[in-house]
C-alpha cells in the first residue's frame, strides 16, 4: 500500500520538472567535488611513487608507534595525502574527529593560536574508544595518542614556531605532531631536530601517468593521444596541478556537450542520445588551460632574436614582444618556456649560455617584484639578442 | 550623454564582436550549471569586464543589470575603520579590494564569508550560487590571496569567484591551480576597425576606413582607447576624412615634449626643466609606470639602433626600482639622467659598451 503511494507520488513528481531538478542537483554535487579531493589516496598503499616514505610509515603503523614527523617536498607530491591516509588507517572513522587536529595556512595561526588552541588540544586527555568491536580494532590500531597536523608549516611565523617547541616535548606522551611544508629551511632548527624528516621527491612521469590514466578511465573521458604526456609536462611534477588541468579540460569539453544537449532538447524532445558526441579532450585545450604559449609564437620570438648581419634585432624583437604582451600571455610563463628553449639549444656556446642565464635570473626576480611585464620581457629578449650577437 | 565606450558596450554574449570561440566557451560554461571559479586575464581594453558582465547575464538573466552601490564599513584588528564600496545586484557582487591597500585581507575574509554563508533565497533564481567579481586581483596582497584559497574550497556550493587580472604573474600558484584560466587577448587591428565601423554606423557618422586603420594602429590594440580617440576626433572636427589628425591625450603630448627636450639639450639645466614636467604628470595622477614606459618608447624611436637595447635595459631597471621604492620621482629622474649620459657618451663617440 505504502509502496504504491510512494510510487504514485514519485511518478507524479517525475511528470513535473521537479524530479529533473533533483537529479540534476545530485549530479551537481558529485560533479562539483574537485577531483583532487575525490581521488585523494584512501590508504598508504595508494600514495603514488613515494615508496621509501610509505614503507617506513607502514612499519610504524604496524608497531603502533610514531615519532614526530616533518614532511617536506615540492607541491603536489602527496605530503598531505600521506598524512591524512596514515591518520585514517590509524584511527578509522570513529575516532578520527577526536584524535586529529588539522590546521593549515588559511586558518589563523599566529602565536596566540599555538598557545591556545594547539596547546589545549595537545593537553587534552585521550577519549577512550568505547563501543568499538574487535574487527574495527583489528583494522585500525587506534594507538594511544593524538595527532596534530600543521599543514603548510613554513608559512607559520618564527614566534609561533618557537612557541611550539616546548609544547611538542611536554605532551609527547599523548600527542604527536606532523609538520608539512615545502621548504624545510623555513622551519626553525629546534623544531626540525625534534622531528624525523621525510623528503618527498618530485613524481616521476610513469607514476603520475598511471594515476592520470586511472582518473580518465573512471570519469569516462576521451583523451586525444599525448594528452597525458602534455598534462605531466605542464604539471611539472605536481600531480595536483595536472589533475586540476584535466578536470578543467573535461569541464570545457563536457560543457560544450551538455550545452548542445540542452539546446537540442528544447527544440527536439526526442533527441536523447547526447552521450554519443562526447567532447574529446585535446592537447591544445590542455595547453590553453595551463596558459602554455604555443610553439609557433615562441619560434617567431627565437627567430627574431637571432643575429642578422649588421642590423640590430631591435625592431623584429620589439614587434614580436608587443604582440605577445597584447595577446595577454603571462610573462612568467614566457620566461620559463624561453629559458627551456634557450638552455637546451645545442648551437649556443656555453659561455653565452652563462650570460643568458644571468639575465633570466634577474628578470625572474623583477617579475616577482611586480615590475612592468612589457619592459621586462623586452629587456630580457634584447639582452639575449645582444649576447647571441657576441 | 554617455560616452561611446559605455553606450555601445555589448550587453550579451551574442553581441560581442571578436573572439567568437571564447564567447562560445563562456556560454557553454554558463549553461552547463557547473560553473567553475574563473581567473580572467589579459591586457587592459581587451574586453575582460565586458565579457564577464555578459556571462553573468547569460547565467542569471537581466536581473544582474539592476545594480546598486553600497558603502560598507569594516573594522580592522587595530580598530581602524575602512570605508569600502561594493557594487552589487541580487545575484552578484563586484569588489575592488586593492582600494583598501594593505587591509584587503580583512575585507576579503569578512565579505566573502558573509556571502558564502547566506543561501540563495530567491527560488526563481537560475543558479544556487552567488558570484563575486574581484577586480584587479593581481594587486591583492599575498595574505589576501592566501585567505582566498581556503575560502574557494570551503564555500564552493554558495559562492563562485571571478578574478580579473592584467597578468597572472602576481597571482600565487595555489589560486591559479584552483581556477579555470581564461585568457582574453587584445583585439587585433582588424577587430578594432570593424568595431569602429559598427560604432560609426550606429551613430550615423560618416565612415572613413583610412582613419579607422590609423586609430587602430595608434591605440596599441586597446579597444577602449580606440573608441575614445574615435569619439574625440568626431567631436572636434566638423568633417572627418581619412587624413584627420588624431589628437593624442594631453599627457601623452606632454611626454612627447619632454622627450624632445631631453634629446635636444642634455644638461643639468634641462634636467631641472624635465623634473617640473614629471612632477606635473605625477600630480595629474598619471601612473609612474605609464610615464616611464611612454617616455621610453618615445625616446627609443628617436635614437640610433645600437643604443636601443641599452635604453630599454635602463628603463626596465628603473621601472623595477619604482615598484620597489617609495619615492617615484627619484627613479624617473634617475632614468632621465642616465639616458642623457648614455646618449651624450654615444654622441661623443666614446662608446664603451
């Protein structure tokens, strides 16, 4: 009786447009989740290409004892993922909330917070696990300590860091700290010496490729040949960036698809199989999202810088650079790509390369300081042209 | 009477005249229901803002055009009161946090949190999220950008950000990797010509193709500037022909005069005279970078080829100093003095570089 009632209601709802809206919102929430979060490794085994670190951590997991830890390495190599995966497998869902405190750079983290929030959490007695059955305990060791994760610890002030050091020792019986940072040199020495350090190396291409392939398969994406290689190249060892690029590209390709479907549905209700013409992700679309300057444009710039007889390269270079700036290409990107192009050119003698690299370093600093892009790029290219002339 | 630039500003994605593939992409993003955070970058006068407004209209319908201006007061941690202007409609909000200088973090944190925590109550609204457009995002301090990054993730159901910037160089990498980058290139000279032709037709003015071409060239691929020039020519001349002179803006004329002086006489006396002109420009709120850049390009056009790289080198050097330093006039003057020196040395044939 009840079931038919609900069925009827459901059917009535299906007739009106509200059900459509409901399914859409459901689809929205799954689709809106960034893939970086969606495909974050769930266990230590899933963490890609950090064999050494994961092996050591596996062992500590079995021994149920943990030192204070300091994870460092370039962005997107899985530092945060590793500690989160470790915490999950140590405590499981039931205890995770009470045993883990996670603070990152966007939370206020001055000395006040360290003295107050961190210390209070570190000092609190452990909540005893109640009502957990043996199976749960077999799966999650639930060791008798809490973990405080300080993400992006290198952006903490010196004062805040020094306020931590005594706290770390006093409560080491019941609390472990895990500092995660990009630059180990920004962590003050007293803190670093209290932790066992784990270095995360840049991902090698094969591991990142496997992961990207996996995601593409699970999301039913159609990739053009070479897309994965492009993603790895544009990501520069940062898997998170590569995944974000992939998602953006999928959105664009998918967006054109659904856009077309909606328009068709309005005009022609019988048209239902929109999946057939799913957008294909092209190498070019990835490069456009990553802001990579296309090779032909770079070629023309390099061409303009070449010495030509007695005439100065000024006019040729200045035209190309003016166009580049007007087209809105980012100067940082240009400097990076030009650098790779020049440094790996065999025909330029080493002595000239030395001088060119010097010019690059100065220009990079200027751009970071916010100097005008047009003038800086023009200066850089003219200097290179001058050096090439000898 | 509105200026041409405002009067003829395209209001919808269909009315945009150039970059059709970009407009298509924005339209499909707006229709897909899954709208990402955007970072729109490109040189000024390329039509970033126009495109965004048109996209907003595509997202929410004509409601976004009913805008109002609020003045809000924020309190910093040191109890200083900040006045801050917000342009908003029911569906979106437009802010320029760079207005409040170093306190932009406070504004970003408070304002965005407030927006993010309120749900869209209007049931007839097309989208559940509200959009915040942040102008001049490349002038945000590092702190403010760091504050943005967590907000972007945490409040994504209720809030979408559109950041507008001239270049991505000053945007920190975490923000760049969380947004969809949209590059808006400046229109080509042909695009500008066709835009001018449309404008002339709409206004019922006589057409002069030759003039259009010259304006396009003169404007440096900046459509806003081209339209302003175009309008001023028609306002000043009764009868417009292909050869009507294009009056430069008065500050540019002043810089031209300055450049002439520098080239003519290279002595402390002339340096003193140049200083008064530079002060004049600065007190009229011409940005120092613009002054230096325009001056450089005027000078470079007049000197020998061999000297050009040297001039650019020092110009870039002093521009960097302007950004780092606090007293602008020192560096502008230093550049002028440096230029006089290398020019003099060159003329006397004692080149050592």
